[in-house]
C-alpha cells in the first residue's frame, strides 16, 4: 500500500514540471489557460502539483498526435 511519502514523490511541483519540459513558468500557465497543459492539482495554498502519471500520460498523448 502506498504511503503518503510515496504519494508526495509522485506529485511534481510546477518548477519541476517546467524544468523537465524545458519551458518557462509563463509558458506553462499559457498552456494551462488554453487547456493544453497536463492535469494539475491546485493545493489550498494556491500552489500547483502535477501527478507523475498525468504528466507521462499527457506526453504520450502528444507523441501520438505528432
């Protein structure tokens, strides 16, 4: 059974996602506004997180579309 610690590691911060995708934060927010970004979780403090699985799925969908 996964622990909270492993769940936390499965969620990426916005800087981690932007770094992995080699895009700026403003580009990510632009994609998000246009509905082109991976699914995000908005925390109560306003920070965004992206599940590793959602990011991988999103990337796979882009590969299929290419």
